[in-house]
């Protein structure tokens, strides 16, 4: 990447996670404190995951209106966020604001697809450059939500989220390269030779479930760890320290992890780095579970996500041509959402049963690796063998 791409592409990724960092930090606390409906947080999470499954339609939308018009749909994602500010019923608020996830999920795959336009072979580095400061954006967003709330209350926070999220797609529309895709984009169908790609997405679903289970249960323990490290702390200061430990400190490490992940994916292959990331989630979970104090805090900061994220998008980018890439990325979001949705009905059981949580995380992580090696890597080898046989090599 050269010229404006080196600076504007990361800016798009940064603004996107900045908006969602504010969004997640604010909405969870707003439902719990302002609307006195903490139990509705789980419903909101389910609605967000469910709405994000609209990404399955991203390739079809691109086919009929073109990628640039598709990106403009994302500009409207700020509208439901502003409208939700007029609602005091927690259920109506959750339903309305979650529509922003639907509009985002239809448009975001087109943004990612354009990032890979003209890239051949160096998919890991192309994606890691785009996402290099996304973690920092999320961390800053999570911490700044409280400051914005203090300045102007909940409605100001919602306006800021809406403006930033809409600007993400407006900036994408202005700077990303044009691709003529109307009525030419091929639908992303999994042919017999692409069974390995389907198995990869199944593996992704399982590791997302393991990861989200880890984060959901781990965040509760992290709160207790902060209490034990800083007993008697003022409640307001404790909230700030928890935000720093939960997201901001770890986010400052991610730019280096992003650069390294892109290099390793291109050097050793996306599937190998993906497998290492899945195993790392499992090891980190048990390390965090079995330790306390500062050791647990340090393990919480382990930057596994950049390696998983980069390997997933690099693998799918390499397996799909430019015409099918938007739908390929849409499928990533769909199967990711599916993994997150699996957590919703099981969350009450998992959060109250540490042993059951450990079994769930271990089984889903090992299941993800099993599907990867039996369904994906074997499939890749057989496809290469067939291709070589047809070529007479």
C-alpha cells in the first residue's frame, strides 16, 4: 500500500471500531443503570448477533446495486441509533438500536472487499495494514463513552456514535477504489471442491463460541480481580480502572500484533496461524481461570484476536476471486454471528457453572481444531492433488 491508502485505509478501520467501542461500553451500562433493565442486555446482544446475520445477503445486494451504492447503505446505520435515543422502554430501545447492526453488516463486507482490490498474494499484510489500529480505536471508544456521557448525557453519546459510524461508510465511499459489480458479481456458492471452505466457516463458528464464552465469563472474574488488587477504591475510579484493564491497555498492544500477524500469515499460511490462534485461546482461557491477581490481568491482555482475525480474512480473500469476495466476507460475519448466538441460550448456565464453562470452551476449541484438520486441511490437500492431476503434473 502506498500514498493515501497507507493512511486512509487504517483511518476507516479505526473509526469503525471507535464507534463500536463507544456503542458497546455505553449501551450495556445505559440499559443497566439508566433504564434499570440489566437483564435486557442479553436480549440486546442476541438482537445484535441476529441482525448481523444479514451479512449473508451482502453478495446479493452487491450484485444488484453495486458495491459503491451498497457502501452508502451503511451511511444510514446511524439513523436507528439516533432514533433509539427517543425511547425509554428498554425492549423498544434494544430493537431499534440493533437495526444499526443489520445495516452495518450488509455494507461492511463491501468495504473489506474493496480493501483487497488489486492485492495478489499478500493478503495477510493488506488486511493487517487496514486493521492496524482497530484495537486502539475500540479501546479509546470504550473509555471515552463515560466522558461523553458526562458532557451531555445519553443522547449526546448516541449522536456521537451515529456520526462516527455514518462517517465510516461515507469516507469508504469517497476513498476506496471503484469496482464495477452491478449484475456481474457471482453469488458465493460452495461447490464440491469448496467443501473445505465450508468446513473452515464451521470451525470459525466453534472458536467464536469459545472466545465469546471466555470473554463473557472472564469479564466477571476480571471485575473481582480488580477489586482484590485495589480494595476500597472509589466506585467511579474503579469503573475507570476496570475499563483500562478490560480494553484500553490490551488495545495498545494490538498494532504490533497486527503487523506481526500479517507477516506470519503470509509467511507460514493463514490456516497454520489460524490453528495457533485457536489453541492460544484455549491455553489463555485455562491460564486466566487458574491464576489470580496480576497474573490474571496480564493473561487477559494476550493479543490473540489479531492473529485469528487476520488469518480468517486472509484465507477467505485467497480462496475467493474479487467478484465473490464481498459475499465471502459476508459469510465470515454470518458464521461469526452464529457462533455468538450459540452463547445466548447457554449464558445463564455457563456463568453459574465454572466447570461447565471450562468444558464448553475446551470442547468447542478442540472441535474447531478437529474440523480444521479433518475437514479443511485434508480438503485443501485433495483439491491441490486433483488440480495437479488435471494439469498432468
